[in-house]
C-alpha cells in the first residue's frame, strides 16, 4: 500500500474531533484507506501522482465537513439505562468514599 | 482547538462547582453553630464535591472515552479558580496546596472516567452480534 502524506493529513484532520485515541486511530486508518482507493482510481485513469492526490482531495471534500459527524458518531448517547448504570456507579463510589473516611477517622480517633 | 472548545460543558461544570463552593462560604445558615457549620463544610468538601466530580468523570468517560484534553482543560480552570479565590481573599497558595487541589480534582474524576469507560466497554461488547 503506497503512503500518501497528503491523504494521511486529510484523514487525521477529519477525525481530529474523536476524543478516544484508539477510536480516532481506527477512524483515521479507515478514512485513509477510503481516500487511498479514490487516489488509486485516479491513478488508474492515467493521472500523475500530484494530480491524482489533488483529485482525490477534491472528491473527498473539506476535512471540517467530516469532523463534526465523526465526533458525534463516536460519542456514546446517554440512555435511561446508562443513566441508571452511572447512578449505580456513583452509589458504589459513595459507599467506598464513606468506608475510606470511616477508616481514616476511625483510625485517627 | 476544537476539542478544547467542545470541552465547554465540563469546564462550565467545574466553574459552577467552584462558584457554588464560594457561595456556600458566604451564606448564613440560621440555627447552626460554628461546629455544625464546620461539619457541613467538611461533608460538602469531602463527600458532595468528590461525588459530583466522579459523576462528571463517569459521563465524560462514557460519552467520549479518555478525553485527556477535557481533563486537562478542567484541571486548568479548577486551578485558576483556586488561585483567583486565594488572590481575592489575600491568602497565598503554596505549591503543596495546588498539588492537593489537583489530587482532590484528579482522583475522583479519574475513578469516574474509569467507571464510564467500563460501562462503555460492557455496552459495546453486549451490542456486538453473537456468533
């Protein structure tokens, strides 16, 4: 697989809104492959390297157009079930916090 | 820069926590003696705010994964608020105070993020089609 830095830069910019590093890397690689296949199509049609890169970038559009959609797609939604799970986790945390302070102040007194 | 800007709900939450803490400091609590007020402040600072930070961390971890940009942006705002408070009250902060504030913020927030990441991982695993 050829390495085309311009396409890699495009993919990195388009996925910059994804916060989780592993998910961002996966999305970048997927988008890069998509951009690369567009580039290879243009190369197969007879364009020179620079022209094929430019044509692929034009075909793909602005990275900013992708950024918001990618960020939204990789942001988990808060459903009622998730809110309950988060509440449960907070209750566990409160119990642990209470036990921690009981231990500290119990030992101190 | 976009990721810093998209951190605004979490930054606002930290700023509101700080504002509410400052408000509690100036409010009068009728019928409470100074020992009771001290207990109330201790309960709020050692129990209520850590739980709020944990909840915010859980929401962040669940929705965005480990978003260190947001964690750092919130920490900066938290420290700036503390420095501002101490400057207004003419009470100088030492490096030790800042380290304590950072630990106070970072520990519950990271436990929350870990819980959020756990919930996210479990939900994603359950959502995958079984073979």
